[in-house]
C-alpha cells in the first residue's frame, strides 16, 4: 500500500529477483482491506509516509481483522517511537526506504505464517533458583555465551537468553545493553506470534547471541507483573527460531514455572550448599511431584562450591532424593564480580576460570551436539 509510484516500483524490483511478486498495489487502507479480504494470509508491505501516525492507527484496525496476515512497514526515517507504535499496530518489521532493496527479500523469506510450525524445536534450558542470591543469573548469562560461542559468526544468531526476572532484569546490565523491547511485548501481544516478531523484539548482544529482555529493563527498572498466560506460545515459537534458548527464571508464579518445566529440554535448579538452600531445593522438587511433572530432566546445581562446604555433596543429594546427582560449579568470585561490573562474560575476563571449566563440562551434558563442534 503506497501512494508513491517510485516506492511501488522499488518494492517490485526488490521482490522480482527472489521469486516473489507484487499481486496488487493499494493506494489507501480501503483498497488494502479489500485485497486482504480476498487473501487473508497475504504479506502486506505498507508505506507509512507521509503520515505515519495516522497510517498506523488505520493499520491497527485492519491487522486485528486479519491475524494470519503479515505486515511490513516502510518509512523514510524510522525512529524508536515509530518502531514502538508499529509493533503495537501489528507490524512485524519496519524497513528504512533507503535499505528497501537490500533488506526486503530476506525479511519476506522469514515471515511466512507456517515457519514456526515447520522448524524442529531447539534446546530449551531453564535456570531456576532455590533462593535469592545463589548466582543463577550469572550461570544463565555465561551458559548462553558459551553455547553461542561455539557457532561460527557467519551462521548467524543461534542462541537467545530470555530474562524473566521482572523485578530487576539483571541480564540487560550484565551484557551492557539498552533494549527497546522486552518480554512483555510478546506476552501481551494479541495476535499470532512468529519468528520475525521474536527476532525483532530481541536485542543483539553479539552476532551469535540475542537477549529477550526483562520488562523491568524498559520500564525504568520498576518491578513488573506481566501476564504469563501466553508464555507457552512464546516458548513454542522461540525454540523454533533459535537453536538454543536459555531462560533465567527467578521469582515467578507457580503456573509460569510449571510451563517452563514442561517445555524445557533441561532444567537447572541452582542452590548453594547451605541448609536453607537445600531445604528449598527439596521443596521445589516435591512441588513438581505434586503437580505430576517429571523431574527426570531437572539437574541440581550446587553453585559457588568450595573445598569445605557447610554441607557435603553426598548429604545434599540424600536430602534431595535417593540416586540424584548434584553438579558442582566451583566458586570464582573475583572473575564473576569483574564480569558483572564491566558487562562481560567469564570467558572474556578469565578464560581459564574454574567456574568456566565446570560450566563447559556441564554443557557436555546439556548440549553435546553444539559442544562437539568446538
């Protein structure tokens, strides 16, 4: 939809070299509405100029009537506030007109409605904590960085780390990022989710690693209470968009934790070898039994393991249940503190850290296919 013939011609040129074609050109929202009524699963490329705000208001009404359609917007100079309004109106991607011919082909290739169903699911590793301050966020961040680091940069992003800490959103600070969008934009989205929406919501940490930020990161670090009713749907699409999804999940409602456990390949239950932590870890495992959820993929992780812990690994294993194996991660506070202070990973500040070595050994169990490629 555009009133500018040069824009229509540029879109046609961009698509002609990749097997796509412009089936109709609408000059106003009414014409686009008629075209979508005839083909409700079409991809609509919408020129927002010369009145972006008014066009987005009209597009919001149209998008609500055609949940299976995909909308891509064109703008002369996309600004952050325009991107926010476009996402709320149902737009999957906003493309600057100067980049139209270079970017439009690849974008359309990724936003087909069936893509989330056709792709096989990747690994989903959820990191739960038995008590506050046990280092679960540090584990999640470095676990994601280690997995992402084994893929060549030219292969594109393979890993996403999802921050569900709605009180602090510490992963944003950990990676030194300033996200525009966060998890609440996905959880509260009232239309069909797809891979392109997931990618455009994520913030790039590096070429191989993306971050789906906490709502607290974009709301002035104020505690947020998002609706987790769509968490399962978000996970379904995310794990088909990325090969590996790492989830930092502290302080969540019971229903959200159950959803994560059901949809995860592995669940790391992080605690320290303290009486309080071990008791809480046992209570969480018992709670899974009450809900009828399998604990076979739950891996207890004793973080900050030292030479003389207050409780031995054997005694903790007896409390958690017979035959259970606890994975210890050795303490390296200086490296962890430096990484957190400077927005870096353990691999960057201390490549030979004991903690990093133990984390790599754990990855041999969690994602052997990726680690084998090292």
